[in-house]
C-alpha cells in the first residue's frame, strides 16, 4: 500500500519531469513594492504597474475568516494580513507571464504589527 507521502513524491517527481521536458520553468524571485505600488522584480524587467500583477490572498488586506473558531484549546477570530505598502520586500512567483506576489519578506528583527 502506497502512503500519502509517497503519492505526493511521485506526483511532484512527475510534474518536475513534465516541466523539464517542456523547457519551461517556474521562476521565483524577490522584488520591492515602489512608492506608486508598482512591483519591481530584482531580476526580471520592471516596474510592473499596480493592477498588472496578482496578489495572493495573504497579502491582499482581506479577512481570512469571518467567524470565530474554537477547537480544543485554540481560539481564532478574523485574521487580517497587512496590505502591501511602498518599500515592502516581496516573494514573486511567475505563472507563465503573470507575476504573483505570494508573501511579504520580513527583515531580520522586524516586529509584526498588532
């Protein structure tokens, strides 16, 4: 019987083989949000104007949950991630020709806002 982790490994290996055969690759890079909220990738051409790149839900200033959840000893309310702002360092994944900001990069010693 194949475990779930083995199935995942086989799936990932198959996907990597498919990507390698097609001569395409996923590009992951760092970038910065400019004062006009344009995306400035470190390696790829830019800047990319606000609205011309996608933003993952966790950095979109949207509420992740709208209900209170109580499970065992864990109690959670609405989770709101901070919105992108000028000067933010971000992680970018390229999906074909579309850049997607997937997360903020925290600097050493930075504290989270409450």
